[in-house]
C-alpha cells in the first residue's frame, strides 16, 4: 500500500529542517566567532578559563589581596612565630590547628607568612611567563612571516637559526647564561631583583621562539600561493602591507593556539629553574619556595604542598584551555 504524496512531502521537510536551521545558525559568522562559540559551549574550557582568570586576578592584585587579608612578606623576628629549638611554627600547622591570622601557616626558621609568599609567587610566575610568551611569540611570528614570504636567503638564514637553537639543550644554556648575566649586570645587590627577573625572561624567550617560527613559516608558505596574496603583489601593494594586512589576520588561529600552549610551559620552566637556583632572586617565587620546602617534607608537608598545588592547578588549567582553543579553531573536530 503506497503512502499519499502529501505525507511524503511532510516527512522530507521535517528531516531537512534541522540541517537548514544549522546552516542558518552559522551563516555570516567568521571562523573566529564560530571558535569562540564552541569554546563557550565547552564546559572544560569554561572551567579552565575561570581558573586562569582567578590566578590572573591574584597576580594582578597581589599587594591588595595581601593587605586585605592582613598578611605580608616582610621579615619578622623569628622568635615571635618560631620555636627556636625545632625551627617549627609556634601556632598553626604542622603541630597545631588552623591559625586564622596565617591561613597557610608560616615558614620554618624565619616565620614568613606562607599565604603572602604564595600570592606574590603567583604574581612572579604569571608575569614572567606572560612576558616570555609574548616576546617569544612576537619574535617567532616576525621571523616566520619573513622567512615564509620572502624565501631565498632570508628563509635559509631563519631556518638555519631555528635548527641551531632547537639542537642546543635549553637547560645547559640556562645554567650557563643566567649566572653570567646576573654577575655582569647586577653589580649592586639591589639590582639583582630586576636583573635576575629579566635575565630569566630573556633566556626563556631566546629558547622559546623556534616552534612559533616554524609553525608560522609553514602557514605562510601555503598562504602566499593564494589568489588574494598574488593579486596584492600584482597591483603593487608593499610587502609590509601584505604581511600585516593580508597574511597576519589569517594567522590569528595558529598564533593564539601557540601562545596558549606555550604559556604553561613557561610557568613550569620558571618554577623548575628557580628550584635549581638559577631563577629569580630577591623576590617571591613558587619555585624558590619549593626549593626551600623540600627539606621540610617529613616534618612540615603543608609548606611544600601550597606552591606545588598552585603550579599543578595553573599548568593543568592552561594546558586544557590551550587544547580546547586548538580544537575550537580546528573545523574538523567536534567537541
């Protein structure tokens, strides 16, 4: 028994309606807008973004947060907070209950407030990692654009430098360069705070631009054969204008992805180098706190756990957010 034609038409319209609605929903939206919409609907990306925003606010308003809570990194008389026989705190962990005046406890031996050090350490780690990520991304994008678009001798030189820096061990270079820079420019003790900070930023930047440069170069090699680039060259548009106005907007996605994945690597690198004693000096850092707390693990585990948990949560959130951004900008993925 055959069905009436009217029934068949109704069935076809209802099945085609969702596909048509989906096409209309994405019509007229740029790839960047589509990517942000996908990120907004991803619960993992939203949670990681809020976590990163929390750490960023802590870093930006570190001094105000410490003043509001009533804690400080200033050195105090050790006998006021520390048992001079055991070098452990008189109040709070590990041998006493929660101390509302010092929520994270105080450091053994010197009695410095751990919460104040944790907040300032977050500021140091995030600011240093952000500066290194911004500088290395800028250098990598510039060199990648020039090498991919100009080709020839420029491409050969940039490719050689990229391979040269990739073959050189990062840790060996950091161990060699950091003490030399600090001794050369920190001629006075009060300069060591700034010199050691910017020396570490420079080291991370010098050894961190190669991946971005190779990624951008590969993208530019494909883009320079596109019709809009060839048309701009034919009508005599200057090279600088082509790179900035035509090439760069089409590289936003890989640049954002590279930056988001590089930031957690710099956070971990700063903590690791500070733990090894070649990081920042005369300022609070999670890595230096971990180095000081390692020997107290058996007697005072809370002293070590605070910076370790901070680094772990921040790095995991940044990595997951970077993965979500990469998937959101990739039209082949479905999250």
